[in-house]
């Protein structure tokens, strides 16, 4: 499957300097280790496991699985019988065994330039232990689910690792999601506690997170699922400012030195107003007040390899989000190994992943992977365009970032402003660039490579999914010749295949369904609370394979090229959205009888949302309705799902059996008249009508 010869033309290679220090310095070495990793995965992963601490050793086979529904239940187990604690491995081991206590774990860079903090491994360990004690004092136990709805602050990492330390399961909800989405996720995973913050700024825009959290908890209450406790971090307001919390604070015992400092200075420059935070003394607890009474000693809870680590929701084609469940040992090994090889991690690196921790990229490549090897990272709260479009490069120079990982949508956005804002900064520390989330178009690839990396830095185009835990198809920076737009070859232990509609494996150059044939340690174990959905979504269509839901092409040199989703999912700015979820938000409006949503290509976001709506009798289509529909979707799902186009569609193209023909709607959205085979269309006149009334401008 991996070619003997690498192609000679149209490819880009990592520099010789990079090869000198690289873990994998040539394509030959990649091939050799790849072959070993798939022929004998137990040995390969066993070697990675030697880098970590195991309280008890595993018994039997390292990786066990069944992908074939015809043979029984689907399962994946890694290091069964072993016990460990992931927080211990990320923090205590680095502080106590590897002497990295004084090494910076995170440089936090706030939304406003000048807002900054640094946290060493020792400080992070202390903070996590303190907060783990807080969680215990609030009755959180091993196996309990804790919902986290926070901005990009160090305390978000503290909260997730504190959960991991005591064996609780975190369920992080991206802080851009709406109150309704938060409520749905809290209820689905039955969280006993919510952790949030007063608010944060995205550029100039205030996000009053606590108000949204309150609304979500109110909805939970109304639906019969009261959450008794909500811990609130005062991120925008100074901890010392008078609030109704003061009276609750227990007397100080021990506290972390830099917390003291932070308390006096406040970390946010007061260039913006601070929101008033409503306080419900029956439910709300102040993060800082609770910490003042907490010890920074906390023994880790030793967990089984297959105990759950976290739940993270991802869009599902039925519209209801799926709670992807990851377990401890396999996820730790997989994020650590991919981090080490794909970013060719070296101890003096300053690494920066611009994702939000609320998505899987942030879980795996801000928190777990980098901390596993004791890396120093930048944790950025802000936006690439605030206060101006040079912000990213300013930060690269400020911290001397060596490895930089971002999304194609961010690259396309910055590309619009040309090279001048980039070239204002030196960027000479950069060695490796990465992308994730969607296919990168060759134009953006070349701009990233030539302007940002000055043709010096290889680009790792990493294909993977929330369900995968870590990189699946990716170049290795010093080894793999890159082709712009291709995620190239599989990571160690990953065996991809391309299937046709009948489930036959295609050889050589071909195009079809991308599947994986063998288990890898980082893969999801189930959909939380819904095993049958797990089985149906990923394993029923082609028994014996994990089905990604992506289309893929393999070229004559064996390179893999992702062609996009082949289910009813859209990828907007690197985030998956289900058309069904947006449709159901639209039809909840009293004026709407039916809705159909399709993707329309967008120069920056990749895809934009084009919505067709059919009105109920008596309703009128006008700008007020449009604004209400937009608002409705934002409130139900979140700002990322805001419709770009809404078209009044008195009729929708349907098959004779009543199924909406999305293929035809996609053509209408793009104004492409070549509709292909329309023989199954029940009433072809609606199509012409829709073409006539197309939307040309965004709503
Ligand atoms: O369609 C693929 C696309 O993003 C989907 C996974 O989305 P999510 O679970 O939200 O995780 C995103 C971050 C890992 C995939 O099914 N995708 C992700 N990375 C790439 C990609 N498509 C092409 N190239 C990529 N590098």
C-alpha cells in the first residue's frame, strides 16, 4: 500500500536541517516502521507505552478488537488489565521523574495583546491538585460526568485534568455553543456539575458565558434534570472585587504562589467593560473562593485502561449530536505518539495549536499530546484578526514558536489580506506547519508554505476525526514528500482502504469510501449511552471496517486525497454540522413547514449554509422572518451554524416517494444548471422556480 518509490515531481520535501534532528528522517524509515506497526501493532504500541507510568501492567494482548458486526459486538480494548492515571503521566511524572517542574507548560496569551500568563509544570500540577480537591469536596467521584463550558484559559486545562486525576469524565462544550446545545449535552451525559466562567471577549465582542450557562441550567431544570452545582471562574472580573461570593470563602489554607500574584494584579486589562454576573447562591460557587480552602496535594485515582476519560459531542447525520467516548490508556498513547512523530517534537520546541480546546483538536493537541511529552505550548484566547490581522505572527515572534498548527479556514482568511501583515514579523523560529479540519485547497497550501513558512517548513496536512482521537492520515515532516492538498499516508498502526458501493476494496488509483481496517489505540469506544448508534454509524454499512463517512481518492503514487463528506454533513470552518440539526432548528419556527439545508462552497469557510424554507399557509416571507430564523438557529445550535443564505421555497424538489433531492438543491445553491439524472423528480417545475428565486447575497 505504501509505494516503493516516492514520486519525483510536484512534491515538496522537508529541509536537510530538519532531517538531522528528526525522529523519522526519511521515507525509507517511515516505511520500515510503518510496516512493523501494522504487522505487529502490539510491539509498536508496547514501545510507546514504555514512555509512561503504569501502576499495574496489562495482561494478554495489547490491542484487541472486533470490527465485524456479523461476528458479534464491536469492541476495542487497549492494555486491558493495566491501571494508570493520565493526569499523573502528564504532570507528576514530568515534574518528579523527568525534572521538568520549572519548564513552562503554557504561555497563555489573552484576547487583548499584553494579557499574558505563564504556567510551569509544577504550578500546573499544584493547581490541578487543588481543583481536584475542590471537585472532591463537591462530591464528584470516579465515573461522574462533569460538564465544562469555558473560554480558552489555563483553568480550562486545570478543570479537565482535575477531572482526569480523580477519574471523573469531562464533557467539554465549546464556548461558542448556545444555551440549548449546552443543556442538550448536559442532559445526554447526565452531568452532575457544570464549570463555567463569567465571560470572555472574542475580539471586541463580549460573550456572557455565565448568562448562557444560567439559561442552559434553567432549561435542564424545566426538563426535569436539575444540576445542583455550577462553579464559576471569574475571568473578566478581578477575583478580589466585591461580589456576593466573599462571604462564602473558607479561610485560606495553602495556595499557589502565582494565584496570589494573579489575585493582586488581575490578568485582564480593563479596556472593556466587565459583565454583571447574576448569582444564584443555591447553585453557584466561586472558583477562586473554593480554591482558597483547598490543599495542593491530591493523590491520583488509579484507573483501568478502559475506564472512560471524556465525552465530546460531534454532529451526527440524524441531527442529534453523538457523545463520542474515549478511554484512558489508548487515547494517551495515541495522542502522545502522534504528537511526537507528526510534529517531530523536540524538547526545546515552542508549540502552538490555535484550535479551541472545546473541539477534539484542542483536547488532543493542546492538552493531552503535548503535556504527555512535557512540551511547552502557547494557549491563545483570541482571534487571528484581533486587534489586527498580524496577531498570529506577532505571537509566533513573541514566543519563538517552532511548530504551528492551524486550520485551512484561518489560512484562507489571512490570505485575503496578502503577505504584508505576515512579513511584518520575522517568523524565523518556525520549523513545521500543520493543518487540520478540512481539505486544504492547493492555493492556500502554497500561500502557507511560501509566505508563512518561506518555503522552509514542511506542512503536515493531518486528516482525522473526533472519533479517531488523533491523526490518521498525515505526512511526517522530515520523511514524507508532500503533495499540496493531500494528507498523504497513514500514521503508524493505521490501515486505510478505499471501498466501492458494494463494499469491495479497491486497489491502486481509485476513489470511494474511506475506511479503516484495523483498530488503533485512540479510537472511540462507543457513543455515550447509545451503543447501537455507534454500531450503526460506523460499522453496519461495511462489516469489518470502521467507516469514516468521508470520500477519498488514491492517486497513482498511493497518496490519499480526502474529497469531502459523503453523508448529510457540512464542514463549515473546519467544524462538522449536520444538515438535519439545522433543519430541525428552522422548522421549530412557527412560520416554517419544511426546511432543507445544503452546503455551498465558500472562499474562507470552506462551506456555507444555504437553507431552503417552505412556509406554512398564511405565513409571509420577509426580512423580519429571515432575521428571526437566523436568530433561531444561533440560539438552538450556536453562532457557527448561522445560515448564510435563506431562500423562500414554495416547493422542494422531491422524489416520488417524497424524499428531498439534496443533490438538486446543491446545484441550485451553486447555480449549476447541469442537474444530471432527474427522472425520479416528482415535479420538475419547482426546480425552475427555485433557480429563478436564488439568493445572491448572504442574509
Ligand atoms: O471530513 C473530514 C474533515 O473533518 C471531519 C472530522 O471533523 P471533526 O470530527 O469535527 O474533527 C475535526 C478535527 C480533527 C472529517 O471526517 N477533515 C478533518 N481533517 C481533514 C479533513 N478533511 C480533509 N483533510 C483534513 N486534513
